[in-house]
C-alpha cells in the first residue's frame, strides 16, 4: 500500500531589525542588528516581558510624569541609564540576537559617495545577515530546508533609498530560494531553501513594536562595543557572549 506523506506545518521565523550609525565616511562603524524568534509564542512572550520592564522604568524618562498624559517617550539606546539597559539586554540575550557590523572605512569610496550605491550596499548587508540567520537555524535543525518557510521581517522606519534592481524582499527571495550568479567572480551561490519561501518585509514605527525597540538597544550596544574595540579579534571576543549570529563587513 502506498503511503501518503503528510506535509508539516509551514514554519514562521520572525526577524526584527534596527540600525545604529550611518554608512558614511564621517562615521567609523554602522550596524544593523536585532532579535529573532522561531515562533509567535516566543515573540509574544518576549514582548510581554519587555513591556513589563518598560512599564517599570518609563516614568523616569518622562518630563510629564507628575501630570501624566499617557504619551510615554520611546526609550532608546542613546537615552537610557546603564542599569536599565542591562535589564533589557539581559532579556534579549535569552533569545537569538544578531548583528552585521560594517567598517565604513573599508567600504569602497565610490559606494560611500553615491546615495543609490549606499542604499544598495545597506540592502546587501541586511540580505546577507538574514541569510546567515536562516543558515544558523538550518544548522540548529530548526529550519528544514526542504519544507516551506515564512520569513516575517520587521524593520524600523527609515528614509526611502534606491534598492538597485530589486527590492529587499525580492533580493532575499533570490538569495535564499533561487541562488545568485556573481558575474564579477564567476561564482554561483546555490539556494539554501528548497521548499516554498514567503518573505514578508515591512518598515514600521518602532514606538508601536517592542521587538524593534529592543533591536534599537541591541544595535546601539553592538556599535558602542565596535567603536571601543581596536581589532576584529577583540570585537569578536566581546560580542561572542552577547550575539548568537554576527557578520563583519566588508
């Protein structure tokens, strides 16, 4: 008797991202970083715990605490006390944190001098760290590359920039599911997802998304660490206890 293979439920991975620093020769380092969840329940549980910490500390950052209007300021990496930041960072460390760190001084000057080229390069950096996240989950046995996969990607709102020939969503699809041929080096990068891949990218207001607020703290923490490190080896050592996934560019 023939047996019918039962298809497993499509896995959904949630990726939240924010940046710290800009891709410009005036700054040493730019960072994209954030947090990843392998289920909606993990994401929701993190958001509840993060919100609980915010509720405990937010009034200390409000200029109208004595005359509350319920319009709480967003607590960001640049305006938070070290003790409060440590509570949030320790919560983030219980989940999958990641970062791509760009050494701006090693990026080609012709890229830094063009707004369109900078847009394409930052999209490339985002795409490659997402590929590394998916690769990590495949190696951990969480993602089955033969099964269908949903990637829900939420990024802090940012100014519109040129994405070259493709949008970020399309370039992620091509990188992960189709494979890319690099004409400059005559190399074909093989796909790593062989089931159906759905990529959902949305830019959102961080004030409304706790996981993006957490991503801001992670990005700021990583950038500060990078600026205070003198070598790539030192940077790696400092970040190993904090990040599950990291990528140094170029």
